[in-house]
C-alpha cells in the first residue's frame, strides 16, 4: 500500500496505478470530497477544473486558475478544488481525476486516513 500526504505523491500513485493508496493528513478530506460528489455535480466541477488546469499549465498561475474555477469551488469547496487542480497539474492532466473517480473505490475511511483500492 502506498501512503501519500501531498497532491504530488497522490498524482504519482494514481499514475503508477498503485493497487492501494492510503491518503493521510489534510489531503484525506479533499480526496473524499472529490470521490463523494454525485455525478452531475462532479461533472460541473470537473468542467471548471479542466479550464483551471489548462490555465495553470500554460503559466497563468495557480491563484488565477483557482479563481477561474468558481463552479468547482461552490460544489466541492476551495480546498478540494485547489487540491484537484494541483493533482492534475502534477500528473500532467485531468485523467488522474477521472481515474480517482472511476478506477478507485473507498475501502476504508476514518478520521485519520482514507484507503482507496484499484477496481
């Protein structure tokens, strides 16, 4: 099981298709929000995040990118939106977020950690 604490570590673990990922620290809450949103709400948030990631990757900067993701912020919160953008930038694209939603399931969660298992 791969333990991750940062967005960069998380992006690497998903890109490496780790079988199990243990998410600890504050990142745990942010990933949980990304996983827990319903399909329609996530679709709206994801569209806003895609635009923000494009901006961040073209050098506009994270503050401007985050500001452009208003719909995502309203749906999943500022912290989760910021983390989603940072994860996607670290991974080189938004496919990592789709993999988070589609390829991993929550097998354990408590106040200290979130364990995801690859389906």
